[in-house]
């Protein structure tokens, strides 16, 4: 997925319609979706392999160039669909409008098989699997079933950044990281305080049979619900929130690195919370660096 930004300023309203006229000053592109998770892992000092699907187009070629990939990773080209591209027009650090170029139907079974084969070949070198689900067609029941089989064989944790529409796909994974709205929708329960959110998290964890649910709650921080029945509230770390774009990617990438390094789920979630605080303090999609995370921990006394 590519995140395309058009940066500018607004000084007047269009005479043609009641909309702002944005004077464009510059444009930028950043890896988005699973590509942003990959970029965050590398930026934090880890190693990763990236799987996914792009179109046979300029956006896909640009994405590969930005990620410095030579086509040898698990990136497959589907000429029947465009590379997913989200364009955000930003004026004075405020998003004015977003438009998307995408096709969301499931990829073919042939492409799914190729992704599974790639992961299977490299399975022995993995310490964790991250599923970044944006409902763009790559994450299917078949893919998840194969991933669970591979993960059980190698005792690998699976971390999922989920979508409510696919909640039934994630049965038996290690950790899911819904935001508070997604958690309530997936569990069919409303929650307005810490205790209620913990109830929602535990209900969802039992429903999926996973080891933990980490509910991201924006300015309220995070809530971690574990299989032991314990719940933990982790306060937000951001001093000022500018843009939540990509914050979920930062959470799963940091969580994955923590678990890969032998940290507990709670320790990894605390690190992820610190990293997310850095990410939301930057306008636009951003990969958090090792130095930034260390500085955030120093300020927090960690």
C-alpha cells in the first residue's frame, strides 16, 4: 500500500463550490499498510521479510524502490488490480480530504499459494509472524489457515492488526490489536471506561481463543487482556497528537520485535505504547527509529 501526501496551504474558498482551495507546495510518498510495518521493524533495528500484492503500475514500482526491494521478497504482482494508493491532501497540518485507488476483492488462490510457499521456505528463519489486515484482498481464510499451521509447526507467535469484517479469520492467533471501536464491534459490547474495555477485551480473547488482546485507545492509551484473566491499562505516552496515521502499524511492529527478543506480552505492549506515542507526534505515515524509542523511554523513566 502506498501513502501519498499532497501538502499545501489554504487561504480562500472556491467560488465554484463551498470547498477550500489548496495551494500545493510539495508531495511525498511513504510505504503504507504491511509495508509500513516492515519499514518500522527495520527502522527499529530488526530484520523482516515482506509479503503482499501490488499492481503492475508506477505506484507498485515506486513502492518497491522506496523499500529497496529487488523483487526477491514475497511481493507478488497482480496485473488485474492497481497498487492500493491512499492520497491525503493536507493543509496547515490538517487533512482536508483523502481519496483511494484500490480493488478490495480477494486475490486469486494462485497468489495465496505463492505467498504461503514463500513463507514456508523461510519459516525456519522467523521468530514471529505479523498479519497486517487492511481488507484489501490478501488476507483470506485460506491464508490464515496455512499461517496457523506453519506457526504451530515452528511455535511462532502470530500478531494480527485486525479488521472487524475478518474477525472470524483470526481464531487461535497469539495476539490481536484492535482499536477500541473495532474491539466493541467485534465483541458486540459497548464500553466507556477501563473496566468495560477490559471486559470487551477478555470477551474477544475468549471468542478467538488467543493468548492476548491489546486494545489501542488513542489518547486513553492501551488495554491489555491476557489469558491469565489479568488486565493492564497502559497510559498514553504522546505529549501531543498530530496524526494517528500508521500508529497501528507501529504498535504491531514493536510488539513483534519485543516478543521476538524474548520479552513478555506485557513488556512488549509497553514498548509498543511508547513507540505509538512517537508515531502520533508526527504528521503523516512515519517509521519510528530505535533512537526515538530510546529517547521516549528515557523521558518516561524506562
